[in-house]
């Protein structure tokens, strides 16, 4: 549904995007994940037709994106800084946006009512945009993007500036669209990408650093580690874990009758039985042993060269 091949964009001497190639399938929810300045917003603006690419090509559905090809149809777009008209009422603004999308009469009224309810902005439908909170302004922006029931949504930092409850509600709405709408969003919030996306495209300094599911990205950077709660000779257990091949062992606070050990491994494998033997050899007692996979934050740091070797 969304495809980019060798996409690049320069602004004078500044290279914002280099040779970006990726694909988002129909009904998939995917995220651009990267730091500020990684090229996320630039890519979304190219995909909407707002910016022409300097090199490469892109396609959304049957629409080829590039100079002279006109607007891209069937796309709902929520920019990071939503250009709302503060003097207008929410309902009036959405009716105006509906008219801009070619909707009229009863169809427009039904669509405005549908997106107001879907976005949770119906409670402020009669209020002026100047008088509503930032959270509700994001909801109004999302409602505008949903008008016309587009098959593709491009969302630039959709939860930016929202409080935790508002962000959770918006993530739930995006998750509910999976399978029905193709969604490509940008975020620098690792937890957000992990929770709602089936594909993550990591952008770093204008380049695609990795593309995969969150789980497979975790697998690429190693096993992660284990959390162990055990009683016994702390130093003997620590030494045994290091001899087992642990890259690091951190001893934490007491947990009931035992101590908590945070164990890191760089090589993949099933180390659980070996850890249990270490505790037994130290004449200790094992209360809990839990395998821990790398967080998406660790994945991001390693794949972008910010967190040591991968």
C-alpha cells in the first residue's frame, strides 16, 4: 500500500533523507522510530505530496508521488503542528474540512458526526478551537484525518503533548484501525511503537537503520537477560553467573528472603538451567527466575550505534 524506493531529500547542503527504502502492507500499522531530526517528518511530507523528493520514488496505492503528479488521493494526514483555525468552532471546522475533501450535504454531516465520535472530540463539537485544550486539538486533527474514511493514514507524532490518559486513548484508537486502514506514524516514543505497531522502521540521521517487527528486532540484538531472586552467598552466586558467561551481574535489593540479581547476556541461548545450577552449587535457594528480552529502547540504541556493540 505504501512503498518507497531510494527516497532522498536535501535542503541545500543539508541531507535530510538518504536512500530510504521501505514498504508498508495493506492494513498494517507501522512506525517511523527515530530521534528528532532523523528524517521522519520529511518522509511523511514527501508521502503526502507536500514535498517533492530529491531522489528516488514513492507510491501510495496506485498514486505515484513526485513532481507534477498532483495531490495524493485516499490519504488522511495529521501533521505534528496541526493548522487549525482558532476562531472556528470544532464542528464548523470539520464541515469545512469535509467540503475541502469533496463531501457535501447529508454525506458530509454523517461523516463529521462519525469522526467526532470516533476521535472523542464530540464533547467539544460546539466550542471554539481557541478555547479547547491541546489534547482535544489533537483529537480534532485526527478527526480531520479520518474524514472520508481514507484507506491510508499518515500521522506525525500523534500523541505529542498529550497526557498519559489521552495518549493511551489515542493509541487504542489507532490499534483498532489495524487491518482496516494502513497506518504509518512517526514517533520517538519507543513504548508507543512497541504497543501499537506490527512493523518498526528505525530512521537514524536520514537513513533506514532497520526494518522489522518489534519482536524480531529484539531478537537481532541478543538474548537480553534474566531476573533472579535467590538466597545464599551473594558473591558465590555472582562469580558463578559470570563464569556461566554473563556479561554483567547487578545485585539489587532484598526481595523477601532473597536478593534480586539482574543478569545480562550478549549471546543468545537458554541459560535458565545453568543459572539454577549456579544457585544450587552456591548452596542457595532459588525463589524466582524470569527471562527478560531486550527492551525496544535497548534495540534502538544498539542498532543506531548509541548503545555499544550489537
